[in-house]
């Protein structure tokens, strides 16, 4: 199908003004929808512990109803995930078409195992505008080990090539870990050779099965060095990067570096998922996660149920949830995050704070305040954040 009028208008406006999504405060501009908990992989770091499908996953009628409510609330981008969303392929295709009709950008995260040429064409025809596919290591054996399946690297590479063959936009997701972050430059070389120039780097958050592998998370020094490297790489190769897993202010750090060096990033589709609001962690503020059974979380990395769309309207959940309203009041943040001058437009990662302390209002133990100050990213200069979804 073609791009619907309202979606075409949104994309044109973004292109004309060279900016991403914009919306009023407390509007769920971006939503991630895990369409199933079933998965054909058992990844060691999976934040949702995907395995088997739930018995009570939303049906098509229910899902369309809630997506209609999203549109009424102002949602502009919906990312289908799982589990593995292609295990419910026809379900996703129908919902993608509905998103296009409503003026919502549909995208999808997949492990690539089920993505062949005919499926890629179906996704493109349904209106899926970007597909996220993983390359988590330079050595196929290391990727397969993390994904817990032999041959998963080769299938991901084939899926990337297949998407490129049908002109379907690809964003490569890649996990940066303590023992593998050193290979990121060569990994990006490989990604570039595969024809992708948009990379979403994941920083491990201790959620789901990720709690069992937190010894593999990067050190703070590695994290800071990686951010600086990505910026340098972006300038020299015109690749575009974002960081997911509690680092939504990465685009602003990069923007400040570009301004200092009189350069700018390439104008690519990934910008359409940058949000022009000065809110760092957007959990429950400009984003929420819809789970397979209709549960609503503030963020996929913050597994605190705030309602269920079978029991309440989405509008009621969004506007009246105690948890969501607390997350919107940065004055309630505790300790270092509560005292920080970046509190209002950073806020730390609420998911990481909850995972590490059991309190979603506590301080995020990983802080980039020093880096932001060194790079001139002061509170008054913060204008946007990047998507941080799974």
C-alpha cells in the first residue's frame, strides 16, 4: 500500500524542517508494542525473557482498538517488537497498514530468522518504514553465543541484505559489552559494508535475563569512550548513531560535538525517531510500552504495570496512572538525580534505577553529567532525545 496522507504529511514536515517528532508534553509520541512473548531465540540478554507465547495475547480487533486510542492521544511512531514479531506476521502486517491509515510511522525490531525476500516485500508493502536487525559481534560465533543459537549471525546478515535488496530501510542494532566494545570500530565497518548506515548501539540494562549477565556490562570509562568514538565516526563517515538502554541524551551530546566541529550528521530516517522535546528519559512522559497481554509499562526496561487496556481505556491509563504521573514530576527524583541540574531534561534512566534499587524514582547509578559538561551540553541547550526502546 502507499503511504497514507496523514503519514505523508508528517514525513514531509519532518523533511522540510529537518527535525524529528514533536508533540505536546505528556503525549505518547513513541510506543513500542511487544506483539508476542514467543521467540525462536533464547538470547542471554533478553530484557523480556522471551520464550513461549502468552495464552492471552491481544487479538487483532483488540490491538486495532488500542492503536486507534494511541492515535487519539497523539502517537506518531509505533515499533513492533516481541519476542519475535514475525511469529505473528499477518497480525503485524494488518496493524502496520492500520498505522499508516492513522498517520503513525510503523517500524519493527526482529532477529531476522524469519525474514526472507517475500516477507521483506510484505513488510514494505504494508508500510513498515524501518526494520531493526541485530549484529552483536564481529565474530559470528560470539553473536551466536549471545543469541543462544548457532547460525543466527548468518541469518541476520542475510536478512539485512534481503531488506536492502527490496529498498526497505534497515537500522542495525548492536550490543556493546565490556569484553566486545573494543571491536565496535570493525563491527561498524562490517555494518557499513552490508549497506546500512544507521546504527543503534545498546547499553545493557539489568532487566529480564539481562540481570544474569550484568558482569558483561561496559564500565563507565568504556561507555564514555564509546560515545566519543561514535561521534568521531559519524563525522568521518556520515553514519548516524543512537544509543538505547538508558542513554537517550546521546543525540544531544553528538549535536554539541557537531556544533563545536562545524559538522552535522547525515539526514537519514533515524532522525524521524528523535523527539524534539527537552526530556531525557521519556518513560511515561512521551513513551510507553504495550505488552502482549495488554499490560502497559512506562518503558520496556521499566517492567512496572500501570494498567491493562482490556480493563481500562488507554487514555485513562495514560492520564491517571499514579506511576506515570510520578515519573512526570522530576522534583520527586531522589538523591543525586533529584539534586542534579540536568534533572528536568535528563532524569537518568528510570529503568536502570528501578533494576538496581527497586525504586523507579531513585538515582540512576550510571551518570553522564561530567561528559555532558565537558562537551558543552548544558541544560539550557538540550532540545531533543533519541528513542530508547526494545
